[in-house]
């Protein structure tokens, strides 16, 4: 597949400098990008492309190259900001991972990446205490690899497809009513955390869904709970607590967002994560076992009396087992 032409007519990662046209090559976050001069500054665009294509023919196709190509694809560029940043951060971690040889994983040539190499990477991530993160990273390598295979950019079979992932233990943390109330009171220091907690619990919402929630979702008979990741959206019927949560106002400025700052602006994910980290420190100081924000969605599913699959928005009953964490109460035998 031909490389995508940029708006200025130049090939990907090619920039015009005083000294000439340069191709910038990503070598990892810990090292500066490598610049390769292609041709003089007065060369016509056609000559720039010819030099670029000649260089690409002899380019070492390593893992960093694979991800550089993948990041130019629609499958990556058309993602929302949050998942795009999430993948970009993962790519940086993968490419900058130091192998036994002392070299970065990003420098590994694709022709030499075998199922055994992927297994070693997963084992190393497990030893680091990050088995689940390792699984997600290998899944991303697999996605990029398959994308390149489908476009004849590479011919080698995907080495990830035959490798078993690390075993993942499902999270079982259940937040009790007492813990929720205590944490909610502590969250008054960061006022927007309180309505965010209520929306996560009452509507079984993820963080990204809560931060994106707008006042236009307030309907006459309930709250239009818009879900991400392919989950089923639903209208959550009104309760007194839900009405109070969606009518939150941080200051005199009216905002289009439910959860907002005193200027009416949307809370960024970075700001929210930082505030929640500080809240967890406060929880620990108050004698509460710190819990993650996402645990509140699980609490909402666990406490719901009715069709939990509809309440969670999941399309697969298997996912429900991950979120329904409340222990069942069963009568004794005698």
C-alpha cells in the first residue's frame, strides 16, 4: 500500500529544513529522533518522494517502524483522544522496554520476533508485577501486526497469535456502603468528585462516560446514560440522588458538562486521575482500604436488584461476572 500523502504533499515524517528535506525516524522516547537527509531543499516534491521511497526500500523493519506505520493508519487516527493517548503510551512502553541483550524492544527486527520472544516479553512483564499490562501490550502488537499484514507491508505471520496470555485474576474489591459514604465525605475537598462518584454508582458508568456527560442528556423521565466501548446505552430513571448529581454546579458559570470546574470547563482525565489519587491517600489516612474509581461501577452493578446485564450495559454475560462482586447470602444447611 502506498504511503499516505500529507496535506503539504510530503511523505510521512518528512520535513523541510534549511539544509534539505529530512526523514525523521522514531527510535524510542529515551533517545532523540534520528534525521536522515533525503535531498536538497530546492528539490521538487517528486524528487522528495523518489528519495523517500528509495530509502524505505532499505529501511530496517523493526517494532518501532511497525508502530510508526500503524500510528498513521485510520484505525489509530480516528480513535477518540483518550483511547488514542492510551495506545500511544503503550507503544512508548513497549518500544522502550529493555531486553536481556540491553537493546530496546522497539529496535527488534520483525523478522526476528518469534512466539518465543513474545513469551519472554510477557514473562518479563509478569515478573515486573504487570501481567495484565503485558497482555494489553501484546494485544496491541498483534493489532498493529495484523494491520500491516493485511496491507502487504510485511509478510511474516503474526507471532502473537499462538502465544497464551498471562493469567489475569479478576478484581474482587467490593466497596461497602459505609466505605462509599466515608469516601464521598472526604471527596468534598474536590467537589466535582462527588457527582462523579454518584454517576459511576447510580448509572454504572465508566470514567470517560462520566467526564463526557452533558446536560443535554438530562431527559424528562431519566438520564440518557451514553456508554462507550460498544456497551448498550440506556435511560436511567430518576431517583432523588441521581437528580442531585446531574444538577451539580461548581460555580456561577453554567456548564454544558455535568462534571465541570468552577469555570464551567470539562474536567480532563489527567486532572481527574490526579484528584482521585489524592483521595485514595485520604482514604488510607481515614482507615479505609483505598479503592479505584472504576470499582464504583462494579458496586452499582452488584447492588442493583433486577436485570444486572441491562443495568451494566454489557452485551456479554461473561463480563457481568467481572462486575458483580457482592457475595451472595445463603442460608445455612441447618
